């Protein structure tokens, strides 16, 4: 991962911000590139989240619940109460509420990967990669899926598809098409192109902002953890400047504690926006 003298701060950060990919992107948008690390961790954490919820449902009792069951019940009631306040159609809520719960748990678990030591999993992967006969200097591994724009935009696109589905289901294909061309300015034929353009801009803006908000917060948090790790690395390399070691411990602990709030809040915000976007077709109808 580093030469005998150790990598520079820039090399260290660039290495940690490089994905394990099938090949380097040739353009800003290259759909042939797969970030294998983001796919692995997001799918694995999604499976873990489903297993945790399944375990809680399977072991649920009518008596005094254990701590794990009580925590899951509080979470389910919180999500259900939010869904009831936004999606008033009971039939739709049978699907939307579990979707919101899944989104919250999944994103929370992906965000929580940021609380692991910065070098823990990358160093383990470096040893595995090197033992397989590859150059360990190219053992790239990013473990926070929500710090990858392709993952967050994929999630927001999924929400957009669900939103479009309910627009058609609630209003009918003809009713939704009519709304695309008659809102928000009016039904005069001259206004149809402007209405359609505004509707498309709204869908695109909501989708992009939905994914970018989560990505921006988690990417910044990941970068700050790397900068804090560099403080400890500088002390370990030079064996001087006790202030670096103390600052590393204090800053790392403070940021980790604060980041617990951030990862929870970002999962909650993404879930709430999902409910709001899906609830709008029902309110309009």
C-alpha cells in the first residue's frame, strides 16, 4: 500500500478514494464501469438488514419483548406513523411503509460503515489481494457504499420508478399524461410544451437532489475521517509531536460521536423524502 517511507497525504487519500473497478471510466458518465466494492458492501448490508428484520419478526412475542424486539418495534412504529401522515391510502401504505422501513435500515447500515477504522478493511483486503498474487499497491477498497454516487443515484432512481408507478396507478395512464401537459400553467395547447418541460425538470431535480444529498454528506464524512487518520499516521511516522496523537484521539472520538447523528439523520431524511415523493400522487388525486 505504501513504499518504505510511507505514502504522502495526497497519495493516501487518493488510494482510499479509489474504487475496486472492472476498468477505469473513460468519461464522466460511463455505465460500463462497475464499482465492485460498493456493490459487494451494499448487497451484503442489504441482506444483513433483511435478516435482522426477519429475525425480529420471527421471534416476536406478545409478552414482554426483549431489547432487540423492542428496538425493532419502536423503529417500525416510527416509520408507520410517518407513512400514515403522508400516504393516506391504506392499500398503498401496505407496500410503502415496509419500503420506507427497508430504505431506512439499509441506508443506516451502509452509512454506519463509516464508523469502522479507516484502514481496517482496506488493509485486510490488501493482504488478501497480495496473497492472491496481485500487486498490493493496487488493492483498492472503499467500504461506505453511500459515499459512492452511483449507489445513491441508483437508490434515488429506484424511488423515482416507484413514484412513477403510483402516478400511473392512482391517476391512470391517461390522467397522468393529461397532468404532464396541463400542469402547472394550464390546459391551453400553447402551454403544453412548457408544462411538460417543467414536469420533467421537477422529476429530474427531485431525483438528482435526493441522491446527491446523501452522497455529499457521506463523502464529506468519509474524507474527514481520512484527514483525522492522517494526524495519527504523521505521529506514528515521525514519533514526534504528541499533540498530533492527542488531537487524533480527541478529533476521531468527537467526529465519530457526531457522525452517529449524521448517519441516522441522513437515513431518516432519505426515508422521509421517499415517503413524500410517493405520497404526492395520492394527495394530487
